C-alpha cells in the first residue's frame, strides 16, 4: 500500500470519529510529543501529560478546531 492511499484511509477514518474519539486522539498526540521530548515512556495518568491535555483543550474554542488540529497532525505524519 502506498503512502498516499494510507494517508487517504487515515483521513477517512479520522473524519468519522466521535467527539470523544477526537479528545482521545488529541491525548495520544500529546503523549507522543511528551514522550519524544522526555525520551522515555509516559503513563496516561502522568501529571505533566494531563496538564498538557488541559492546556491543549483550553486553546480550542470548539470541537471543529480540535478536528482541524488532529487532521493537520495526520497531514504532518504523511510528510
């Protein structure tokens, strides 16, 4: 499967997610970034991760902004 097809399938899947799924995906993105920065595994209940999630959620005004952000992150994965 080529990357273009994989990306297209990923975007289709992400667009069908529920609101709760988008919040969870935002958490996973934050966790990945934090683990990369710290160079170690981070538990889902890590206080730094929770604060990062809260800060992220507070920057958005509505669910559409979260969806746009998540889709943009998927685009970054492609590149």
